[in-house]
C-alpha cells in the first residue's frame, strides 16, 4: 500500500521516476499476465504486449491518481492489451474478463463511479474467500492462468478447480446484485 501511495505521488510530481518505480513494482506481474494470455506465442510477442501495456498506462497516467489501485489498473491494461494482441494474431472472439465473466448480468465498468463501486464489491468478495479458493479465483481471473496450471499449483484436480470457480462466480453474482450493482 505504501508503494502505491509513493507511486501515485511520483507519477504526479515526477512522471519519469514514477514510471521507473512502476516498472520495478509491476513489470513482473504485467509480463506474467501477458505470458499467460499469449501462452504458446513467441517471447517477442509477449514482451511487445507488455511494452504496449506500459505505453497505454503512460497515456492514461493521470487517471491513476484517483483510481482504486495501481496494481488493479495496470493488470487490467495488461489483460486488455494481451487479449487485443491475441485477437489480432489468431482472430478469435474476445474472451470474458473479470468484469463480465459470464455472470448473466451486464456490469458497467466504464464510468469511474460505477467502476469504483463494483470493484469494491468484487474486492470484498475475493477477500472473504477462504484459501485455496481465493488463490484459485485470483490465478484464473486476475492472472489468466489455465485451469490445469492452477490445479497443479494448488494440488487438486482440474474438476475441483472448475467447481470452485463456478461456485464463486455465482457468489460474486449474488453479492454484486445485493450490493447495488451498477448496470
């Protein structure tokens, strides 16, 4: 949390130094997200997607001062950038994101106010999950890891991972609906 505050201050006062701190704090996670989404593609494609992510962040850096978390913001950019590149390379439909993960409801994540409210509800649900369910959910929907990889990492079957994801997606849908979801 302290790193986030320091990063926001630096981005406002000295953007170049702030960008250096951003790279040191989140370079690894951005590359991991891009690698997970672009699984099977060249290292160059993965690095290009990560670089594009940081370029996009730089263009929208003024938004982070008021955003919920820099980490969530940069991961969202990384996912969108990598999925866009994937779509361009293999021409498949754009996969579901955390914001609209087949819950059966449309979530407005475009306006700043609704994005903040919905993000807070999502964060509360994730924080209330027991382990290893929380780790499974985060690995799948934040880091875009494959079910097989998650199952191996947490030591359970792929079917169990799928069941946990299904159950907690439904719980998330309930909480969003109860919590005054912004549609």
